[in-house]
C-alpha cells in the first residue's frame, strides 16, 4: 500500500513539474499558444505564421480559423487568449474583461478590405454604394432593376458565414441597421463563396480582400481567373468625379476604396509570452513586408505610392 501511494505521489509531482515547465519556459519565441482568427483574413495570417515558425522552430501557433462572432466567443469563454479580428470590443465585451481584471491590448496588423465579386458572365461590374445597399437589403430583387439592359436573373448575395465579420461590417457601414434581404445567404467559408459565384450567373459574393490580393500566389491568381472583382464608386458619383476602384493596395492605402477595414491582434492574456512575440513579429519590418507582398497594406510601415502617367 505504501509503495502504491509513493508511486501515485511521484506521478502527480511529475505531471505538476511538466505543467510548470511548459508555463515557465514559454517566451516570446518559444512555447505553444492557441489563437482565434477571422477566416476572411486566413491567407495573410497563414503567411505570417509560416515565416514566424520557420524562424523560431520552438514556437508552435495553433490558429483556429472561424467566424468573427465565434472567435470572440472563444475569447470570452477563455478558450483562447488571442484573436486576430477586424473590429474592436463592444462595451459589454470590455466590461467582461474589466470584471476579471484583464486589460485587452491591440496590436496593429494590416489594412485590408471587403471585395465584391461577380460571375464571369457579367459584363457590367461597376456598382455604387447606393446600388450595393439596395441589393443587400432586398430593394433591388433582380439585375434589370440595376440596369434596364441587364438580364432579369434574381440577385443572390452569398457570404462566407452567417456570423461573418463582413456581414457586421456592411450592416454598420451601409445598411445602418436595416435587415439583410431574403436574397442574402451564407455558405461555409470564403472559398465556398468563390465557388458559388463561379458556378451561378447572377450571384454576387462578399469575400475578404486577402483571398485575391496576392497576384503572385497561385491560389489567389487562380481565384481571380474564375470570377470578376467589382469596381465600386462612392454613394454620390457626381462628387467623386465618377472614379471607380477595385480593392487594390493603393486605394486601400489611401483609404479611398469605400469598404476598407483594419486588421488587429487582440491580446487578453494579461502577460507577455508567445502571443505577444507573434504580435511583435507581425508589427516588425519583416512581418510588415509579408503584408506588403501579400497585396495588403502594412499597418506600421510607411507605404510609397507611385502614380503612373499614361499620357
């Protein structure tokens, strides 16, 4: 009996010492951490993760790609301590962290945008914000209402997820509280949105710019061959000199593309560790060069924009 008790105590001490070692040995460049991230920005987060782990082989990042709403639920339930999102905390969420004596910290990542995509059969891919709003809220039910010369196929507006950050963004910026129309529905992720739009003439997709911004990436380049990216103009074209623009890097950098947004890392761990190390890497010169190469806009590095004269 004494021998068995001795073995149990030794086993418990062994497990305790292992757990303690894992916690104490976590540094800015080693250890293990779980992170939740908005799936719409998956390509750029994966690029940063791959380089970070190649430089620091003792670091292991497990990133859960999910909807914005689910990522925040993971934060609030203490399932993860870090999240990469395109919005800040609400007042209720701030109160939650105030109540548990944790001060959330934001780290800059990049600026990206919401891209509106159409089937390759569509020849007119220009929308102003009023038209887009009318399509989203169901005021426009078919393409002929947009332009009498169009076909009369009904609008299908497809999102990546019912809890998507893109839905929240468009609700806040365009719909101003109005409900989405019956023509709007969600699939499972951004890849599924592109596949749906490719196969269904008359459909319109809403995706993160990160999925199509890196023209040197074979996957991104392949997506661009399969769909059209819509040009957007402001709600009042007369005051904007009828300028049309796609979600290109320069337009996002100048904040001229109307559906641009910020990406930030939210840290609610309350201490320094691998998460803060990853955030520091992203904000560093090397991390921001990855953002630039991916076709997004660096958050901390200066960007030089060159205007070409075609005259």
